[in-house]
């Protein structure tokens, strides 16, 4: 690996997050049309009851990618536990001091099981504190608290402290959701609006829950393909790599129906083909593998990058254009792909379509059409 490539490896993830966060902000600002009302109700749970329900799996924090709870309507949308021990300690201390804490959001499924939409960190912390372990083999003792509580575990709480903790009520807003009755976009919008803080869920993290099925599982599989990893780089903890694969498949299969907002286009594609309805898994896999192999052999990391970071709009064009060319058969002169990339980046009409307002219908159509035409000339 050259020094330049090594430097690219080190800087790519940070730069990628910067450009993708900007694109996500643009999409978040676009309203989803024709949202349907949601049915919900409020209730209060005592802390002891919440922990009991968590342990009995009456309340479930869905496992996050790649492990999912396949029996749930909404599986896989929660990220892995991210709170530090300091945050965990201070949350328990707040309860023991009687401080008010934010409520939680749950989603009620047809089987009455409640899935955690918002509040994972708090509920996991309670479960861990009651169990006596904050990590495997690590006793959960309060460390980052006032001296009068330092060193306490759930088992060593005084009776008054234990009763106060056990009987503290946490308010829950419970949303009723049955995907067979529709309302997917309304639930998606609720996910978006609830998660606006520093650890907010990203669009693809919401989709793997709301539209979980065979297509989501295929995205996970394709994301591990060696040819893809060689052009994308390290795995994205925020599923940006899986979202890029989804964009490629959606534009390749259904470009003609595209209209803003992009997030709704991707949602509708996943919803319509949740269990690969109307699609061939084998065909999608072959198209993706062949496209990645050709891109990796000829372009490497440059296949998805107009400059130094992954550019989703540029990647759309490169992957879709190359995939359409490969419908005719293998490419004899892979070196020609580098020339295509250079020509596209030298065209002001193309670069404007991958640099700003990238979700506009005209710009999407322009960059995909130009890429398909350019790659179509390759022998």
C-alpha cells in the first residue's frame, strides 16, 4: 500500500462522515408528504417492573445490525450500547436522588410485545444495575457519583434507597404499529423526529427496523462482499455503506419512478420489495458482485470518490453506469474505466449534479444518464 493510500485509509472515515452528515441534513429538512396519524397512548412503569419486563422480553431492545430479532415487527433499529460508565452511574444516581428523567417511547406490536423506540441507554443501564454487572465479569458499582453513594451496588442499597429506585415511575409513550395496516412513513417520521440529539439514528438505521425482511438481509450480505469492501473501505457503524448499496439497487432497478425526497424513494423501494417481491436475489447478487469486481480492478477506492471522500451521488452514477454496461457482458479493457471517470469529472454538467442539490430529480437523472452513456461506450 502506498503512502497516499495509507493516508486515505486514515482520513476517509472522518471525511466520509462529514460529507454524508451534510447530505443527511439536507434530506431531513425535506418534509415527507401525506403522513398518516399514529395511534398511541401514555402509561407509567415503575423501574422494577420495567426491568422485570425487559428480563422476560415483554419489553425488547431490538438487537442492532448484524444480529436481529427476526420474530419482531421492528427488528434491528437500535445501535449497540454506547453509554460510558460515567453516564450510567449518573443516571442511577439521578434516580436515587429523585431527579426527574425523560420518558421513553415504545412500539406495541400485534402480539403486545413492546419494542424500545427511544430510551435504550436508560433501560439497558437499569437492567445492568439490577443484574449487578455493567460488563461481562465487571461488577456494577457506582463510581462517578457523590461520596455518599460511591461504591454502592443494587445489592448493597439500603432498604429505603432500594424502594425509592424500584418504585420510581418512568413515563412511556406507546405507539401502536402493525405494518400490514400501513403507516410506514409516519412511523419512519416519528423515528426521525425523536432522534435529533447527539446520538441520533441515521436513516438506514431506521430502515433496517421499519422495513426488515429479505432485502435488508441481502443488503447485509452484500455489504460483506470483498469487492465492495475494497472500494468502500472499513465498515460503517452507521450503515452508510449499506445505504449506498440500497441506493445503487433502487436506482438500478427503479430509476424511472424516482422523485424527491430521496429518503421516501428508498423507503418505498424497501417497503415494496421487503421480501424481494418482484426481484431476483441471484440476479441482484450477480449484478452487485460483477459491478464491484470491475470497479475494484480498475479504480479501487476512486470508484466511489470524486475527491478524497465517499460521495454518494458520485457513487450512484459510477455504480449504476457500470452495472448497465455490464448487462452486455464482461468489459475487455478495464483500463478504459479510468478514462470514463476522468471524462465525467471533467464535465461541468456532471460535476454540478454530484456536488449540490444532489437529490433533485433533474440532477439525479442527469448524472445517471451521463454515466450510463459514458460507460456504454466501453468495449
